[in-house]
């Protein structure tokens, strides 16, 4: 259903956006996008969602809804995750590396050429070498933006926070001692910025793990960001790699299937919403957990890609069922495997 994925790719992900998929029973394979109390797009059986309409209006998190005749997977979708790092000093470098590992698009701002170049060498996707206020005026912000303020002094922190505090965001954190943070907030309050907005900033930044080195401080910061991110009602959504694979013209002639984890019990390795594309030739993008779990579902996915018939499969990784196969995490996941038509 490349038409569906094109619509998803172009949809405004700053608004509440829900992907609906009938994964079992009547209307199997039907898909729709829901936002603001209405359908933005539907594909497949046009009557597949009638029995779910009242329940869809009230959902506030990713979940499965069942009727006697069908099962619907409702997934809150977000766009790409963006991390804006203000400052390219010694703490920023491990933040850049960890952020890339976790799938963030990393933008680094610093007004010093040598530091900006270092950030670029360390893997930042975008580097802006301008004064902080000027650079931040070029960044709009969104529900997927995470702002990390780790500059070299409180006057620069103040410049950054004064610009960021009004932007739409998922997270704003600022480094500094309690005294430094208090001075910044008091100065901005004197400038007329609402104290309530300032108090929403995570300061001092990072989880309290007694971090000492730049690397440890970066771990504390990234752990706090993960904690905030995972409190959201959204799931993994559609990572850029996956969405590009689903809509790529180069891959359009290759039969493929999309694997999505739709439920999870116990300590399974990946969460609900994790996705993977499997081509008929065996090549793949993404992961739903690795090991034997992935090997089993990938084999099924190759068949789905060829046969064009969706499959809902339960994978049991609990002790006694999976230990001999090396799946030590435990838990049970249900995966929905659908052809990409």
C-alpha cells in the first residue's frame, strides 16, 4: 500500500496522528490515517473501521482494539526525532555519538569555528556556526525536538533558553550548577519570560547518577531524554529509514513485507511499534529484536511479500520455550506481517 505510506510520509506529524491497521478478522489489511477526529486517508475495505469509530475517538495511546469480528492496531505516529545541541564543547561530543546511536537527527550550534568543525567530524548531521540567538532563530521546533543546552557560560545559556523556551518541543534541558541555573532563570524572568515556562526546563540537566566525566554526564543526559521520550503516548512510529524504504521508487518493484510488533508481554527485546522491512530476496531494513525471533518472522515475511496475505503471529520467548534457542530476554510478542502493495 505505497499510496498509504506516501500519505503518511507527507502528513503533518506535529499534530496528533494515528495509524490504524486491521490486523485480524473482517477487513484484514485495511489501513487508515486518523487525525483531529476524522479520517485523513483510507485504503482497503472502506467499511473496515465502522465498528471501531466510537472507540477510536477516545483512544489516547497506542493500543489494540477488538470487536467480535476484527482486531485493530491503533498506533500514535511521530516524525523524526531531532536533537539540537547548543554548544560543541567536551560534553557535546559523547552526546552527539549517543544521539546518533539512538536515531536522532543531530544539529549542533556553536559560534567557534574550531569547535563547530569538531562537531562535524564527530558525526553531527547539521552544524550551525553562528551566534546562538541567530542560529536558533532558524530552527522552528516541533513535537519531536529535544533541546540540549551545554554552552560554555551562563550568558550563552541565557541566549539559548530565551529563544528555545517558546518553541514547540519534546524536551529542553540546561546544564549548570544550581546557582548558575538560578541566575539564568532570574535574568530571563526579569526580561518578561513566564516563570512557569522556565520551570518546565530540565535543570540541572540529566538523571542523578553522580556523573563525573564528560562521557558519564552525557549518559545521564541521554538517559533523561530516553525517560521523557518513553513517557510519550507515541511508539516507535515510522523511522526515517523505514518510511524511505516503504516509499522508495528504486525498491518499488521488489516484493516486500512490513513487520510491526503490535503487542508485548514480559521483557521482550523491542517495544510495541518496532518495525522491520523484509524484501523477497531476504534483504532487510530495521529490526524487531534480532536472534531467533527475527529469523522466524523474516522467513514468514518473505512468504507474505510473495503471497500478499497478511499474517498475525505470536512469538514466545519465555523460559522453557526459548532458552535453548538463545533468546534470553523472555516475554511474548505479537507481530503483524503485511505485504507492501
